[in-house]
C-alpha cells in the first residue's frame, strides 16, 4: 500500500515553479489539480495528482 502525501501550497509552488496566483489561474481554467480542503483555511494537493500533472506537461 502506498501512502499519498498531501502537499501544502509552498511545497507545490517550489515543485512546480509556479506562483500562487498562477496556480490559482490554472485551477480556475481547469488545468491544475483541484486542492482538497484540510481545514477552514488550509488546502493541500495530493502528491500523486500533482505528479500526473507534471508528467502530462512534460510529455506535451
């Protein structure tokens, strides 16, 4: 069994090289994984979904 890490925004920014506003623009356009709500004010992304997104961009 593999455990899927939840990545916070700063880590997602570091991994993708995208700024917060660019990530949100891609989310709105449907071109970025939708974050999951962790608490009322915190969100995170599943590492597996982010990895698939990165691989798809690399293959394009």
